[in-house]
C-alpha cells in the first residue's frame, strides 16, 4: 500500500513546485480535520479510505501549520482528543512532526508519517517521543491513520 501511495503522490508532485501535506484514512470510521495556520480552516470530513491533501504553505504571521484531526464532528471546538500533524515550510525545507492533545484519539491504531526525510511511527497510536524531521519542500509528507506499512 505504501508503494502505491508514494507512486501516485510522486506523479502529482511533478506538476507542482511545492510538496503537499497528505492525510490518508485507513480506519473504518470517518474523522474530521482542520488546517490551522494564521486562521482555523473549515472542518473537512474524511471518510474511510479517503485521502485529503493541501500544498505546503505558511501564514503571514505563523510559519507553522497544524492539521488537527478528531473522531468527533466539531471536535476541535469541543476539546475532543486531537491528533496533530504539524509542518513548517522553511524555504527549500519542510519540518514535520506528530503530536496529540486532550488524549490520543487513535490509541490502538497504527499512525505513520512518511517522507524521504524519515518516518515517524506511532505503532499503537500513542506518542513514542517528540520527533521532528525535515525533507525537501517539493516532496509530499504522508500521514496515514490506521492500517499497516
């Protein structure tokens, strides 16, 4: 599965100067995400088997972006357990990490953040330590919730 996703995404990147933050839902349930930079974006519903993405960007005030994911509709404003895929665009590099607040919404499920700069894995959906990695800003960084490698 990983090779298929990476191949499809590599083709898509060729058409764009910047890479993308990609979220893949390999769970049996819908989850909800928000892209938060200078402002909080609209809630996006990500059904099972679906893929969401955005081109890397940075705000005018805040260079970092947090893609916040909850299992509850409207969960961001309700204080629900939130998974965070964070990235910061810095010239020809993008820095990326995983975090969770208010609990770990995907405990018991595999989480993987995959990039040529190095992978970050939470095999049981629980924080395995604070790891931040970087890669070229023209490459995709893929966050997969659920499933295996």
